[in-house]
C-alpha cells in the first residue's frame, strides 16, 4: 500500500467515524485513525528522505586505509627506520606501545560481521595520536582513513579501556608503607619531611558544553573541568579527582570530593606521626598546597603574604613552595607530552573526562616505564560521572573537639615546621632565596 492509497483509506474511515454516535465505537475508530495517520507520516518521510550516497566513502574503504592510512604506512616506516620520530608521534617507545597493546588489545578487538573491523593496534594508535597531537577528530579521521564518527567512538572507547586496564597498576596502594616511601622521597629530593604529596588543581579547557550555562565557566574566562591531583616526588600522580565543574575553586573541589572526605574523615592508612629530627618536634604526615586550600592537620599551606612576614615565615613559605612545585611540574609534563591539553577539547563532558583519565594513566605508566621502576597496585581512582559526590564524605565520623581546636592545632603544626626549617632542618641556600622572595 502506497501513501496515496493509505490517504484514501483514512478519508473513508473519517467519514464513517463522523456518522457513529456510540462513544465506545467512536473511541475504537479514533484509535484506528491515529494508527493510519502515523503510518502515513512515516511513509511520507521515507519517500522524501534523501537517498544515501555512500555506505562507506571511497577514501575510507579498507583498500584505501591499507594503501594510504597512517597506521599501515607512516607508522610502519617510522617503526622500521626512525624510532625517534615514532616516539615523537606516539609519546612512547615501540616496546612501551607493545606492552600497552598487550593490556588493552583483547577488549579493543572487534568481531568480523559484515566488514573487516579496524584492528586493535590501529585503534590504540588513533587514541595515542589524538592525545599526543591535540588535533581534532576530523584531522585524525583523515590521517588514518576512517570516518569522523568512527574516530570519535574509537577515541572514547580507547580512552575508557586504557583507564580500565591501567588504573589498577599505575597508582599506589593505600597503606602506611607506601605513604612512608612517598614521604622519604620528598625528604630526600625536596627537603620537606613527612610530606605525603603535593596537591593542586588544573583546569582542563573544554569547548562550551551545550545548554550548560555558567556551570563549567571558570575565573579564567573559559569552560573547563577540574583535574585535582596529588603528586609524589617523581612527578607521578598518586591521587586524582576528575570532572568537577570549572566554576568551583580548588579548595571547593577538594572539599566536595571523595579524596577530601577521606582525608577529613581520617580514613587513609597514614603512618603515625614521627619526629622530623633527633631533637625536633613530632609532626604528622601532611600534604603541601597553595593558598587556595585550607590549613588543616593533614595539609600545610603558606603563610599569608598580605601581611609582613619575618624571616622564619619566609623560609617556611620557600621550603613549602619548593616541595609544592612538584605537582605544578607534573601538570607541565602532562600538558607537554599530551598536547590535547594545549587547547579546548572538542568533545562532550563524559568523553572529556575519559580523555583526562586516560592521559593521567599514561602519564604514570610512561614515567614508571622510563624510570625502569615496577608498577605498583592501585592507590586511588576517580569517580565516574554519576558517582561524583556533591558533599564531602566522612564528616559524620569526625569527633567534636571544641571550637577552633582543629584550626589551632593546624596552626601549631605549621609553626613547628617553620621552627624546624630555621633550625635543625635548614638548608644552605634557603636564606638568600627566602629573603629575595625567589620562589
């Protein structure tokens, strides 16, 4: 039955419906009319639908991909003749790539149904090149001879698979031994005892999400999500929280994250406080942060610069800045290696979170591989989009210690550190740097 014949049937049925006087019969006839009208609309839409010119564009067909695609030509040529350019192209050595492919390959491999699927190797190359170059998905699709939508799906799936495979191996386990190891590295490399990490936030710029208003609009005048991270002394991320809206401050992101709730509730397995020297004070293990974060018993921030500081406080600010800049350097390494962070990410917010997750995992994975250090079990992982907490966790476990007791204790801890840095914990070069504000 064509659309014209169906329209005649609807007209006849309409005339009959107008003559019926019983309500029950009218309702039955009305339902039939509605069904026929719906069928007519679908048939009209199909008749006026623009015919599809290509199932697969000729330049994206399998033969063209094998003959001129980057994966089967440029990448192989670099692999055979120029490893330096290969590393520049993918930000990792061929050996490192093969190990990563062995981890992610099984779940990136697709079954052959009608057409030959894109191989797991090519899929991983597409993801790494997208992260390393910062090019648009359209540019990646032309380089690898695949459709634009196909490139978008491959990048989202590949980033998710990298996160799933690496998150359990590139972050540390939450136990006292690993925390102590991180603190020993900070004391040896950056001269800050009992430091379990440097914390800061990085705004990952996005193309303005649709219908988001000012939700992701930050103080820098762009739209972003926040990567809140702690770094160890070797520029590797140990704690990460990804996906907070850009309008929030670093301190607000920390307060509303599971990371902040776990610290506030004292649920991390931190080692017991210890003396920082033979005759020094007994101090807890702490994070080091900038002025955007609160001063607490587990987090040290610098003395406010709005007031006149004496030499002791300037020395403390210098020593804290010396340790805290590790996380800033970690963000710099991340953005220099994965140039997707150099400009707004043209993707949806869920896909952008997957991209940041994958980049953080690859950052730790490559640093550990280059240092020839064994990868350790998981320490902490981010929450998914639906699991992000709106309020801090663990506040019900905090015991009431009286008004301002905790803040007074945190202030005393900072004073003890300042006294130690001016006395037994002094380093020869700190005086000149502190007095010149050279930090």
